[in-house]
């Protein structure tokens, strides 16, 4: 799960990581009022869950409150990589002497948190890693021992020479690591970490991504979830206990298991079709999940056919079949449904499908081709 | 021979009185696994499917001389169960639980490693050595004894692939699901190494997916050490970037972890990558014959925008499929 910059900055401020003063606004008049209050130039920053906001024109500098209002009018409602900007953060503009990068990621290869620092801040860190890898310094932290102050100080010295700045940065890195651990984060990042004219080290940006598996321990973070910035169908799916990602094609896919769901989508593509979504109904065989799944897929007007592929292990095929029949009776879908149920209790499942005259296929390749075929006819 | 589990496996089921634990304890016992006990604190002294339940792993291990444990405990408590198993002296711990926080797993991994134990999973279907032992949740009916080692990050996709092998008459030495999480105890390289040393394994099927760089590391390992044929499959070619595809570990971060990179890495070291799970058996056969893989051109049944093409496509598909005759059934369902 992602939270917005303004939410991450509230968390930073709470633990003592210095951030510029700022307030959130949803309309341009509010923006002017906030800017007037600061009585100095401000930054107007789009709050959306995508990278590259600056490049897309979602982050602007305003000399006056009036200018801030005009810019906010442009930014609010702007579409950045498919997401509409509904909130902007107004912060007091800081003089920037230098820009650095500090981030902590969950590193899968070493199975530890890894701290990354670079004196090349303010730009995409992946780009820095690709073009000038020597500018990135890494430290793998022992998850049991935790981060030691000297380690944080060594990293700080990679960024600054001035002892006061090294001390401030050491503090920031220690606090950031504590946040990473205590929030069950998968990423915490400051890009850029700046030094101001007065020589102060300040987090100009703030990013916190959370490990979904750790969210149950953090209801206060869960409450920060911005449902507005998520695909409505993905929100509905999550609430229905389904794992769902919306895509742009026209063949709705319902599968049990994430790997098989991806493989099914890949096959749709391989045979010339275009998947409308990723959907994993999970390991349980609750028929209601199947109904919810079909309902969510039918809400997408692009969908021309639904492909259901189940390999029963824990999932019982007859439960899924019952779900399909209930969904057909309740939702009366206008698009064809192509079914393949194999594995646990498949005989029972086939009997249920036959009773309602719903055809089904035997093999994965066969049903995928059939779904593509039917989608083509329906379109 | 086989890897990790066999006839000598003596298994404890942690969380045996829960819904999943009790169901699968019985399934494993039915398959022939030597399930010597179960653990649920507070339920010691009772029995599940004729299996003795203990309060603690310490007690269970001392009374049963178990050497393996499998965990069906909810995510908030599963990390503790892994510590408990390893601390009781168990050398192979298989964790089925999905949803354990990664921070917990980083600490667990360090502990398991320090004690010299092996953890498989979490968020995995477990493993099975056909005819000998099954630990986890894989359906026993889809496997067949033979010479192909199967290792995968997935659950049902693994079943699909195993079933395709079995239908083609190709048996397996051991099938292992290593788990879909970001932090897992046993990775591809560990399994490739074990299969490479196992005399019963003649070829290896490796099923990967997007996210992380385990497949790339596996490719490097294969090039250096593996002298048996390896056949690959990678799921997630159509996955968008920065979206978690169900598994916590299945996410393309920025530009790293894509299916295309993984396929390229494998093909570069001579590992053919199948385009569909159903293509895996023929790849295995060709590789075992020592031949090169002949790539079959995919017949695209794409719906085209022109009407003429649509009709044509329809004709081709309907004539090549027995879709409308669901009554015609293979006998495979009966065995399950």
C-alpha cells in the first residue's frame, strides 16, 4: 500500500525528521489562503501515487499567493499517468544548496533492509543506478542487530563534509530506519534530501510504501488509504477478499492462484487476445467470491468474454461451479462465459454446469482460444 | 532418491487443530506421509485424524523423534511457529502460511540460517516426493513417480504443470513449491543444487514469475554447475509494472523483475522457456533426448477487426475444439 507525500511528511514530522511547513488543499482558493499564511514563495505539489510528478508538470513553484492559485487550478484535475489529481500539498519553498538521496528498501536478494544514499539526489534513483552506479552507496543492515549509529554516520559522511550536516543526517537516517521497521514499510525514501542556505538538512520529499502483509498491525496507516486514488474495481475486489488488478483488454479472467492467473493472462496474449484483468480468487472455495469476481468483471464495459480457469487443490471445483451458477442467475451476464474446472471434485462441478447448459473445456489452451474467439465475435 | 523429503520423513503438523491444519494432516496421512504428531498450544492430549496432538514443539519432537514440520498457523503467529520448530531441533520446516510480514521473515531467515536448518516457504504449497511423502497442500493425485524435478514459486500453476507432465507419461522425482513471498527460506538455486546432486532426477522444470532476481541468479548457477537438462517457464509477461500480482513477491519494481529479462537470462544459458504449461512435457522429452527445442509457431486466434477474419477465426477454433461436447470425458477425474 502507498500513502501520499503529505501523509508521509506528517509521520516524518512526528518522529523529528525535518520537513518544510505544508498543508493540504483540494481547491485553488484554499491554496491561495495557505500561501498567504506562509507569506513567502511556495511549492504546489500534486498528491498522486505515481513517480515522475515533477516531469509531468504536477509540481510547481509559485512566487506569490495569486500565482499559487493559478497554478493550483491547472494542477488540480490534471491527469498524471492515468490518475486524476484531487489534492495538492502547499509547502513553503526552500532555498536549495544541494540535493541528495536517502532510501531504505526491502532487499530480496540479501533478505535484509538495505540503505541507499547518493549525493545525486532529486532525480530518479534508478537512472542514477543505471548511469552512474558509483554515486550510490549501499549498506545491508543486519535485521536482528538493527542499524548502529556509526553505520548511519558513515553513510552521512558519503553525502556531507560539514560536521553539523553529518550529525543531522545521521539522526535522519536513524529515524528513517526506525520508521521502516516499526511501520512494516517496504520502502521509505527522501528524494531529495536538501541542504538549505542556512546549512540545514531538510527532507523536501517523503515517500513511504507499506508491506501489505504488515498492515494488520497498523490500523492507523490503513486509515490513511486514499480510496479516491485507487481503481474503484480494485477497491471493491479487495473488500471482497479478491486479488485483482485492472488491465485494458476485453477478456475478463477469473483464476485460482496468482501464478496460474498470470500464466492464463499470458496465454490469452500469446493466442492473440488481450486480458482485461488479473484476478485470483485465492485458495478458499467460497462460492460468494466467484459471484463477486464475476460482478466486478461485468462492471467493465470493455469486457466481451469471461474466462474462468480453476485448478482445484484446496479450491473445490463444485463450489466454484455453484458460484458461477448463482452469478449467472443473479447478474444475467450478457457476455459469454468460458469455463474450465479441473482437479478436486471436478466431476461434481461438471454435473452442476451441465444442468444449466453451460459449456466447459478440458484444457487450458482450449479454453483460452475459445474465450478469444467468443470475445472477437461479441466485439 | 529425491530431495528434502522421502520415506524417512517424520512429520509434525503445527496448527493441526485449525481448519486447514486438520484437513491437510489427514490428506498427508492418507497419501502415506509418516505424520508422527501435531502441535496446538492448549490442545495437547487430543487427537486429530488419529494423530497425537502436543502443546509444544519441544515435547512433540522429544516424544516422536520428528525431523520435519509443516506450518498451518495464521500469519500473525506463523513466524513464532518457525522459531519454535527450529529451536526444537527440526531441520526442515515447511511454512504454508500466506501473509507473514516481510520484517518478521527477515529476522526468521537469519535465525534459521544461523541454526543450520532449512525453511521452505512461506506462502508455498509445500512439496511432494511421489509415492513416498507429501508435506503441504499439493494434491497427491496429480503426481507420478519418475525422473523430473519440479521447482516453482507458485501453487496452482505448479499443479497445472505437474499434471501436464503426468498426462504425458512423465513422472517426477520431487515437486517443490518455494513460495510467492519476497523473503523465502529456500530459493531456486538451493533446489537446483539439490536436484543436480540427486541421482533420481534426470531433468529439472523450473517455474518462475515476475519480481526479484531469483531466476537470473538461477540462470547463472545453471551455467556454472547444472549438467542436467533444465526447462523453464515464466509467468507474468502481461503484468503491468508496480502492481502486486497476488503474490507479495510478484511485482515488477521500476524496470527490474520483468518476465522478459528472466526469459532472456534463462535462454542465454541454454534453458528453453516454454510458452504454455502444456508445452512443458514436449520440451522435457526433447531435452532428455539431447535434442534442441524446436519452437512451434503460435497460431494466433486473434479476433480481428474485419468481419471476414472473425468468421475465419471462428471456423478454425470451432473445428479444432470439442468444446461443445462436455460429456466426452477423460478418465482422469476419477482418480481424484
